[in-house]
């Protein structure tokens, strides 16, 4: 029994040393979630989306999907205009001289979305967020509200005023100084309830 333990210890040490010597770090396998993507021509393809558990901002640049028994295929913003999994939905927009996926935090007449990326938070490396809003029913002089518009979280109340002008009581309830993404998403959902089409 003692010899078996010694052999196991030595083989584990050799394996660990071999991996360290080659500069390879052990990597966790991606987890899979049932999902879909919408191709550029509008076709919806279903499969299993590979979720990178070590890089939570990777999903804003692209994703991999496994269809049937095939191998996972990498999909970029050039191949898919939207995708989703586990109740989360993303759409592609132009951003910073390229294209990225933004995630819907609230969807309806008003869409509220977030893009996350590696940046700096209080001078230290961290995940930053950028927020977008869109009025899908904007018309005439407000037609520009139909495009996704990035807004800053500082003094955001003034920036989003035109989006809520049809329900000013919701806008007036916003905190003037502090932006809370979850509260803002709930307010957008509350606004959207006034415009839901009953089937």
C-alpha cells in the first residue's frame, strides 16, 4: 500500500512539473447551455452554446456553438446578428471601430442593454460596463431614438429623459445622482408594460 501511495505521489509531481515546464496551466472545460443564434440572413440555428467559465466578458465578442453531435464552432459578430442561452439574449451593434454583442437587460418598446469588457475600475484591472438604450417605436422628429444610444451613468437622468417622455412619472422617480442598473432595468420593464400588445 505504501508503494502505491509513493508511486501516485511521484507521478502526480511529474505531471504537474511537466505542465509547468511547458507553460501550460490546467484549464476548466467549457460548460454547455441550450441556445440559439440568428444568422446574418435571418435563419435561427439551435444548439448548445459553450460558456467560458473563466472569461465572463468573452460572450460579448463571440461564442461557440455545438450543433447535434458535431464539434463546437466559433461564431463571430460577422456570422451571427443575435444569440441567446439560459434566458439571456444578445444582439450585435457597431462599437469602437468594430462590432460587439450587447445583452438585453430589458426588452420591449424600450430596450436597455449592457456591454461588458476588461478595463479599469478605480485604477485597477476590472470589468467595465457600458449601457445602451433604444426606443423601437420612435417616429418623426424622435426617429434618432430608434438607434441604440450609449449613455453615461453619471448624470444619466438627463440623457434618458426623451426616452421616457410618454411616461414622465417613471423618469421623475429616477435617482438624480446614483445609477443602479437593476433598478433602471425594472423601470424600463415598467415603462414597457404600457405598450405590450395583448395576443
